[in-house]
């Protein structure tokens, strides 16, 4: 009881930490979702650190700087944006990542070991390393068959993989002998 009284007599003031959100389009989406209130290039970190699901689908966002502070994020949907880079290395709780139809040339998911579903098709990726994503259940990395596309894909470490859709890339071989759980495979137009 004495401790409770002390708290009322001496309130604790906590000054908020901010996360920089340089993209006005991304910040507007955070405002629309209720995580921010004003356009000032930042958001209270406490407002986003517990968010588990974030959809910025089809909002023409070119920069997701600040996504690192979404530390509880399990699902990120940034399909149909204009991203040229995406850093999810700090989002280690991420289980599902949807980043189709962007302009990504690189996607490092080596720190996302909880990832069970990855959909990263129709980008400008020529390499995709999924060796650290051993929990991966679904991998969708289709392309449009143009000269850009994955030149190789090693899924030997992804023994939980049930669905693999790698249509329209530049693959000349694909070894799925370790993928004994595989139910669905489509790799035409390679």
C-alpha cells in the first residue's frame, strides 16, 4: 500500500521514444491505421512496437524506413508498392511476408527464421537465399519470364516446404529431393 501511495505522490513521467518515418505516404498509412496522429516524420515507438499485423498493400510506398521498430510484427503485406529495398532484419518475429510487385533487387531474410510464408514474386530479384528459413512452408517467387529473375534457387534446407511456386524465372535446375512434405510445385517457364 505504501508503494502505491508513493506513486500517486510522485508520478513517473516517461518521455516517449520516436521512430523516424521519412516517407509521408507510409506515415499517412500509419495515421489511417491509428498508430500516429500528425504528419511530422515520426511516430511514437510505443504505438508500433506491439503491432503484429501491418498491411500497406497497394499504397505506392517507396520507403518503409521505420519498419525495424515494429518488433512484434508477424505479418507484413507490402504488395503492389514501389519499394526498391526492404530491410526486415530486425523483424525477427515475422512469420508471413508478402512483398510481390515491387522493384526489389535484394531481399535478405536470413534473420527471419520464424518465417513460414514468403511471397516475393514479380520483383527484380536475381538471387534469393532461403537457407536460414527452415520453417518455411510456402514460397512464392514467380516472375514474368523476363531476363531478370532467379537464376538459382536452393530449397534443400526447407524440408517443411509444402508449396513452391517459382514460375517465370531463369532456373535451369531445381532440386526438390529434400522437400518430402511438398504438395504443390509449379516451376514452368524457366
